[in-house]
């Protein structure tokens, strides 16, 4: 995003937040400011636009945690990182795999050729808990699978998830949190 677009977006964001906090501003004025802010979303990437929408809805509901000094884009990136983090956690819980190993493998940003470098992928795959994975596939895909089918699907899902997510930037603090949870 160009600096001019980002500065303009932040200016509109600050105006909108002031209006939301000011009870003397009419709902029509707030809506006009919201629409003006929303019109600037075109300067964001498509994925950022989706999270910008979610963030605006949270502001409207009063559930967004607003902090001093954060730009609009900072909030959008925070929402994106939280979504990535939640997706990693949901997959690890669903398949019963070691979340710290999954995060470490994602942090390495492997490609098809380096996915199992030093056996990391196999070590992760060996942590799949068949009973949890069976329940996961039943709940998400509504299919009843035999154990060998569950393991085959779990391997394919892990492989796809890691290779697709390897391009995303997962903040280092999430890796640190996961490592702390694994320590005795």
C-alpha cells in the first residue's frame, strides 16, 4: 500500500473512531464516516479487506480492543495473525498433532522439496491421534473412515495445510507461546 493511501486510510479511521466514541455525533454522521472509511478498503489486498470488514464489525459491536498508536493496518494485520494462529490451533486440536511441531514446521516455510527435511514432517505426522482425527473428519466432512483412511487423509491435510500456509507470516510471539505451553 502506498504511504499516501495508508495515511489517508488512517486519517479516516481516526475520524471514525472519534465519532464512534462521541455520543453527540448522529448515527447518520457515523454511518457516513464508516462508509468513507470503507471506500478506502480498495487500497488493501483482498485478504486484508476481509479482515478490515471483520474489524469494522467488531468496532460497531463494541468488541474491538482499541489501543493508542495503532494504525488501521496494524489492526488488520493483528486480526489476520490471530486468524492464522486460530487455524493452526484448530487443526492441531482436531488431528491431535503436536502443535509446537506444527508451528515449528510452518516457521521453517518449507516447500514440496524441503517439507520432510530431517524428518520433521514425519515426526509431526507420527503425533496424529487417530481417534481425534476420526472425529475431526466426521465432524468436518461427515464421513466415517477406517483408521488407515483417517491416517491417509490426515497426512494429505497436514501436507496441504503446511505447504499453503508456509507463505504466511506467523508472528514469532505465537511460536514462543506454543513452546512455553509444551514445557513441563
